[in-house]
């Protein structure tokens, strides 16, 4: 049995239709689900976090990290 776990449930995750701690018979199915979830989360959520898929034994973990801030105000004069 392989599990897909979201490391940290941010507010966007809690408001979404996604479920945490999913179980799959095959590693391939778990990995494909985690990849699809992280892709959709990166595209659809608020953008404050970045989601990455990590393999940890029989678990596929969707890791959550704060997105790095560039320090630019967006005024067009920084670059």
C-alpha cells in the first residue's frame, strides 16, 4: 500500500476538494496522483506556496514551501 500525503495543509488546500492521506495499491498510481495534485495546486492556488512531490519510502509526500520573494515592487524599474 502506498500513501499520498500533503505535508502541510494550507488554507487553499483546506478549501479545495483535495483529500489528504490517500492510499493506492501501486506506487505508480500514487505517484501519478501526487504529480497531478501538485501541478493543479501550483496552478490554481493563491501562489504563496510551491508544491513539490517527494518520495519517502512507501509514502509520496507533497511538500510545501514558501515561494521566494524577489524584492521587486513590480514597477518595472528593477531590471
